[in-house]
C-alpha cells in the first residue's frame, strides 16, 4: 500500500465563524462540505499548498495559523487530512470551484453534511471556537 498523500484544509476564520465549502465534483463527493484546500504537491510546504489552493479555489490571499485537531485518515486510507486555521488577508471568497460557500458559527457547524472523514476536525474546530 502506498503512503497516504497529505491533504490540507483551511478553516478560514471571520471572528467566530468559519468558511465551509460544498464540493461540486467528483459526483460521489458533490454536495458534501469540506475545508477549502487540496493535495500538497511534492515541491511545496503545507502552508504553500494552503495559500495556493485558497487563491485558486476562492480567489483570496490567506495567512495560515495553528493546527485544528490531529491527522485524519480519509479517502479509504489514501489521504492524511491536516486542517489549519487561516485568516483572510485580501479578497472576499467566491465560488470558483465549489458549489456553494457558507460562513458557519460554531453552533451551525452541524447544519451541513461534511465529508465523512472531516467529523473529528469539525468537532475539534467547534471546541476551539467555543473555548
Ligand atoms: N480539500 C479538502 N479535501 C478533503 C477534505 N476532507 C476530505 O476527506 N478531503 C478529501 C477529498 C478529496 O478526495 C481529497 C482532496 O482532493 P482535492 O480534489 O481537494 O485536491 P486537489 O484540489 O489537489 O485536487 P486535484 O487537483 O488532484 O483534482 O481529500 C477537506 O476538508 N478539504
């Protein structure tokens, strides 16, 4: 079995709200919600991957902060998901690749169907936002 590929997700904060994004593809993941981000390329750091993905997917510049929760195995063991807090530096997020974007308060985090592997990250996020 190959080593899992690292996938990074940005929990972009605006006060106590966090940006969630509904996937538009592939069909089996469409309509499920995630943190904007993607696979870390071999020549980049996790921070660089988050900055690149948020520029490509949302059209914004971000700064990357602390980790949210631990490493999560997802995609049937193909990926290791790492979520980081992030702040907007420039631009307003808009849908370039996602079906929908939504700012969620801590008590709204359960109002969308997350990708199955994201559950522990969402729980950790709620705890951190409520702390
Ligand atoms: N971006 C992101 N991907 C997640 C999360 N949770 C989760 O299980 N995944 C999975 C979904 C995908 O199978 C995989 C990431 O793939 P992706 O399609 O976002 O990555 P990418 O932008 O680099 O895609 P590509 O260029 O290879 O098409 O990780 C999450 O919160 N954010």
